[in-house]
C-alpha cells in the first residue's frame, strides 16, 4: 500500500490523466454521456495538481465536488439529441412539418411527393386526388410512406 501512496505522491498529474483517459474510454465505449463529466473533472484535477494543489484527500474531494457540479449543471444546459425528435437516423420522421410538392398526380389518395430534395411515396390525409405540383405539408409517417395534406 505504501508503494501506491509513493507512486501517487510522485506522479499525481499522470495518475489523474490516466484516470481521465480510462473514464473517457469507458464513455466512448458506452456512449451514455454520464462519464464525460467525471473524465473532464479528473483531467482538471490533474492540471490543478501541476499548479500546486497537493494532497490526495484535497484532490479527491475536489474531483468529487467538480463531478457533482458539472453533472448537475450539464443536465440543465446540455440538450439531449434523442429527446422529442426520436431517432436522428429516421429520415422520414425528420420530414414531419416540411413542405414540398406533389411529384405526380395523386389517385385514390396515393402518390409521390418531392420533399427536402428527395422523392417519397405519400398518402393524402384527406381527399382522394391531388394535382401534380400542388404544394403539400408532411403531417406524419406511416412506415416508409409520408402522410401529407395540401399546404
């Protein structure tokens, strides 16, 4: 145990940077977002150890306090990507609310629309027919098909 204490006393900067690297690697492996702040705090404590903040109890206490503060503050200011928007890889869901044009006439409520640079198979919300070139708004998604209404 004394050897560990001596190692820490001789190299606190590298111990904290190594700990930060391990936390960052674990964060990269899981993608949870929970280990990013402790990794940054470990790196900050490592830098502060170079500035002269000494003593394991002080550094550990500083690490704990910084981790709590940064984690709580990040919950308030960092917006989650997967919140209301759902899956960021779902192309069709991202089209809801966009406006496009009918790429072909709609017959029996089915047709094709040109929205956001691509042509999509679509169904009309109401109505059975729609002329080619009519402006439409995407109101929903039904599998790979867009649900549209005249805009």
